[in-house]
């Protein structure tokens, strides 16, 4: 399963690395939005869950992964700018669906608020409109370590908090990736976290009121940082909502164990292709070389 690779010019300002997993029999295309500090490799298992029922698009933000060499990094991007990049990618690939993970949810909500004409459904996973005490503590410590470029502590913070339910192999990949990022990536994440701590999620939630397609919010039962209960507050902001709680799993959902992978896939297919009869689970261990996502 080899993707078609392209580096696209966006708005005449950014160059964005993309991977397009084409499936000849697929009728719809879904674009996946990374969490912070993550790259296209973070969706290795999710691609397996979605392909070949869908064409699948992955991309790296201009400051991350394989987009990095193609861009200058003079300043940090706002979530609103990331949302506009996503809108252009949706148009370029004629995508009908969007799926985000963790802090990629803010970018996805801002993009959906522009009401891209082809989008039919969206999935927002491991995201919550509530900045609860565990998440605030995580972000405050993260901002402190990122500001100091303390790679060792950033790597351990991720694994000890939102990643605590991950298998040990995944934690090693996560630590290796997160602790070896460039200074501008740390500065970018520090900027995003600082904005969230100052303003909560106000911009994304205000924008969510303009979303005009059904949205599935999917969270792990054991995730205390973006809880399934608090995710249900999105019903106050988004007109057409559905909710799914993945049992016995934390923040990273399908990456944590075989049953979570199966249940995540079932929830996705029930929402995106409700008439499709599920026949088997396709879980395979993660074999990438980069972090998962935050």
C-alpha cells in the first residue's frame, strides 16, 4: 500500500507534504488531521482501518515532518491559518470527510466552519471543549518544558500523561520523536499551548456554531484529559452531533490495543458507512518511526 506523494503549494505561502492512499473501489475520500508534534506516521493504524473503503489523505503541517524542508520558519502559525490550509487541501483532494486527532480538532473545527462545499461528515477524536484540571496541568507543564526546549522532559511528559495507556514499544517511538524535534517546532507548540491557556478554546467553539454537517465526537473511556463526558458539551456548539466512547482505552484510541482498534474501526464505519457490514478487524502493530500524536 504505497501512497501517491506530492508537495503542494498552499496560498502561495506554504509547501505541504501530502500522501494520498488511493483505493480503486472507494467512492469517498477522507483527509486526516494530525495532533500537535505529530507527522503522517501517527496515522499508520488509522489508514489501515479506513483503506480501502476510502481514499485516505495524510499531510504534514508546514512546520512539521516532511513539509519542514520546504518552508521557512520565521513565525508560528495560528490555528486559524492551519484551518485555512486544511480547507485548501479539502478542495484539492475533493474530500467528502475529515477526521482529526487530539489538538488537530481545533484546526478541523475551524476548517469545517468555512463550510467546504464537498464535506459530508467529520470525525473529531480525542478532543473536548472543556479544559479540565488534568489537561490544564499537562499544558502548563508542557509550555514550561517547551519554552526551555527541555527535550527529555517533553518526551516523558507525553508518555506519562496522555500516553500512559500506550504499549511500551509505542512509548519508545513517541519519546524518540518528541525529544528530537527542531527548535521551531517546540516554539510552534509553545505558541499554540499559550494561546489555549490564555483563551481556552473560544475561537474554535465560536466557529463550531457554523458547522453544517454531522460530526462524530469519539473519545476513550479512560481518557481523563479529553473525557467522553466532557466531549458531549459539543452538543451545545455543533448542530448535528453524535458521540462514541471507545471502551477500555485512553487518549490514543486505536493505537492502544487490539480491541480498541476494532472498536474504533466499528465506530468509524458505523458513522461514515452505516450500511457497510463489518467482516473483520485489521489490527496490526505499529511499525512507523515517528511519534503518534498529541
